[in-house]
């Protein structure tokens, strides 16, 4: 389990999450609170996948190594480590569809 914020899992509409409107100081305070409850303190998942580049920079300044978006796709060695892709794998997904998500050819 990784940091997903302590109190910041809130949003305004579909395009804005709390980390996007709060100050950097409050974001850092929230990260610190959440990190008291997780083992991996340098991994993050953006709430609802919503973030600004300022948030990416804050994580970088705090020495986070990985952060996950909700952008589907294949993560490669050129994908920025603080903007990794994350695909939704629904229960009951047929294996051929799962293989397609992994980029395997039929």
C-alpha cells in the first residue's frame, strides 16, 4: 500500500482534486500524516488521478520515487517515474482483453 493522501481524497467536479487547490505546505503536511500509516514512503497515487505539475514537483522535492496516475497505457523506461500509467483491471476481465492491455498481440 502506498500514500494516497490522508485528508485530500476530495474533488470538485471531475477535473480538480484537493491537491490541486490546497497550498504546497498543506499537501506536504497531509503526505507526512499519511506516511505514518504506510510502509512505502516514497510511492504515491494521485487521488482520482488528478494533479498539476506543481504536485509532481513537490513529490520530487520530497524524494518520492514513483507516483501513479489513472492514465491508461503502457509504462516504459521513458515514462516519467512520477507520472506512471495505471490501467483498470475489472473483475471478470477476459484474459484476451488483459493481454491486449499488456500490449500483447493476438
